[in-house]
């Protein structure tokens, strides 16, 4: 998702309802969509950290939420910044317009203004660049490191492969907190792995300080025992294992998707994302959706925590742009 809001982008989406008939939810009119997303992340953080002390909360994109106004000149959104442990940012130096192309300097500067607010508040910045050329990959790691960011140069936007080269800033340390990580692997699409065993073997053969992955492979959830194995680096160190979870879109291939929704969706499910078929914008402030994500005892978040993950990587944070 792009961080800058253009009217032409808004026209790509249709079906955004201006009212919400759900019981217990206010009308969309006059909503503060940014604050609604902050509140959702804060709620997830409060529950997760109560269940698992030290559990990392990392929103991806939607970096404007770090200030109260959504402008880099605004005051830091302290409650939100205190609730998170890091920010993930895609396309920071490469990939904004096209993969393996330099992101416009104006975009990088815009993003950096917000990212540094979060970094200065004590959070870790995870920068994801989509580049494959050796020179650009090298520059991505070196420049992000100079900014004080931890980065991953993804050779494929589908995030389905482990780079052939060793991690930058490779080390044998035992990593117990996100702030200690010097590198990370972003591998949320396991399509190239025939089984969980294959996936585990491939990841444990690496020395990344953290891995961001999905809870499922071929619709089968990883167990606590399997997540424990994944925390082992090949060199004897330990890593963090962080689970991806989309909170701004519902995905029709997830366990929570009901077959009846294919013909008659709840009114809190909005338009399908034209760039990612099967992903639908949701009214993320809705009670039913928040129950699925974190409020219920059998919520997505509960499944992630009980599986032994060290944190959660929250995607589609920038869903507020669609509703705005």
C-alpha cells in the first residue's frame, strides 16, 4: 500500500459506505479513521502484552499514525508510540513505483520524517526495500543502517524466498527483544515449501535475528513445538519469530472466512482490493471484526500467542486512507 494519498488511488476502490448499521458502532460520518486504527493497535497491544510480557507489536506502513495530526510536524501520538515496539515500512529506498527502482527522494524524505519520530521514541524501524540488483541491495543495507534502521532487501515482492546470501550484520547472539535485532527475514509466503518440515529446515539453516512469517502453511497452523524449532539460528544463537496478521483487510483464504460471505458479506466488509484479489477492506473499528482479530478468546491473536510467537506484524495499517 502507498503512504501518500492521491485522488486517483481513491477512485480505484468502490463501494465505500458512508454509514454503518452495525449495533454498537457509530456512523462513519465524522469518524477519525486514523484514531480508530490507533485504538485497534493499542487494543491488540494491551491484550498481547497482558498474555505475553515482551510480546512485540509492529505495525507496517500507515506511518502517519505516529503523530496526532498525521503530519510530520504534529505532536507524537504518545499512547500509540508506547503501545508498539517498532514500525515496518515498505518501499523506503527501493520499490515505491516499481521493484528494483529507486524510490523518489521526496517519498523517502516524507517517510523518514515520520519514521524518525518513532525511532526517537525508542521503537525499532524495519525497512523493507524491493530490489534485486547487487548494487542496489548493498546500498539498501548500508543506507538503512546509516539511518539507524534494520532492513531487508527483498528480491521478490511476493516474499516467498530466502536470499541466497548470508544475512547482513550476521551474528551468533541470543536475540530476546526486537531492539537487539541487526537483521531480519521477511518470508510470509511459503508457496515454495512443500511442508512445514521443509520450511523449518530452510529457516533454521539461516542466521537471521528475526523472521516474519505466517501462522499457516497450506492451511495448517504451526505448533508451539515447531515455532520453538524456528527460534534456533544455525550458528547456535536464538532469534525472534514474529507472525504476520492483516488487520485492515479480511482475506477469503483465512480460517475465519465463512462460506456464506461469498454471496452475502457482512456490512463491515467493504470493497475488494484490486491489487490483491481475495482481500477485502474492512471497517476495522467494527466489533465483529475486532472480535475475530483480538477480542475473542479464540481470536487470531490468541492463536498466534498460544503458538509461541514472539510478536505480531500488523499489516494494512494504512486502511484509514481508503475510508478517508
